[in-house]
């Protein structure tokens, strides 16, 4: 996000690519019903019929026929936590990001959703949302897709909409390797590095992966670990004769 794009969005009306939220979504210590409000909006924008990226601006009040009023918010999401929350529930990874953007001396929360393949739906009921229900953004409201729309979503892939896969969705080598190990259910090593003298390894399988993060599930007594794709490198451990993914601290 940059100031020019932010100003352009503030002067647009709510649509299938833009939503203003005056208040922060309930999340920390919220009920499943309350959390489902955010989940529904993300699914609806991901499934929307659009040719450009979509944005949800938190801390901005909608002004009909005028520029959105920037109010700001003080509470924010942790991107890794919200990624895991959403993508642990959907049939395929949802590509999105969350950032805190300083604007007019205050902070605005921004969800950014690029174009992606659809349909995306929940694998099981959550809160007020139903399993396999296809939520979709229509103009400034959220609806459910009809059977004809769903059928078109399954055949009209993003490559056909744009002619090529946009750069933000092109898999990097780490994601390709993780996706292959997920599909084949290979046992690999996950090495977590806190600092030079604090690191540990475990044998695991890839449990979840998308362009932004991955989750490893231990095949032993340890619990799951996750990491942002930008922090992960892949190599080969000759002593163990296994592929190894190293999760390093953010520089």
C-alpha cells in the first residue's frame, strides 16, 4: 500500500473490490459467531467477480457520495495468526495479506486480496457460516453464489481471466517444494532457528501451505510449528538423508 493508492481508495464507493469498516473486527477473545464476520468477508471478496485486487480498510467510515472518513484503529491482527485462522478452514488456500498502514497521523488496517482461483468455501461449519456455502461479494453487500455461478468459478480459472498468472501468485521454489511434499505426504525435517545457539529440528509432514506461510505437523510428540514463506529455506540433510526446511528469524 502507498499513499496515492490509499487516497484513490478513499474516494471510491464500496464495491466488489472495496469495503470500509469503521470498527475493528471482533477477534481476540471473540466467539466463533463473532469471528465468522471477518471470515465471511474474506471469503466473499476472494470469490467475487472482479478484475482487480480487493481491499478491506479497517478504521475508515463510509461516506456516501464522498471521501471515506479516516478514523483509525489501535488494535491490529497478527498476519501469521490470521493466515492460519482462515486457511485452516478453507478447501484451498486463500491468498491475502494484512498490514498496518500509517495515514494522516493514525493507523489503518488493510486486508489485501489479489485475484485467485475459486470457488473457496469452508470445509465444515464455523460460527454462523455453513460448510460448502459459497459466499460472494456483490457491489457493497455479501450474498451466496447460485449454482450457475459456482459452475463458472470451477471452469474459469484466473489464468483464463488474465491470460497469465499474476506475479504475486507465481509459486517460488520453496512453495513448490512444500506443495509437493504436502501432496506426497513425505516425512521431512523442520529446523527452527531462534538464533545461532538456539535451534532445534523435528521430523514432520507438511500440513498446510500457501504463498505466504506453511504449517508442519510433527510425526513425533512435538506440536505443530509454522513459519512465513519469506523466512523458510530448503536444503538436504545428508546425515538424515532427508529434505530439510529451515525457519529462520525475520531479519
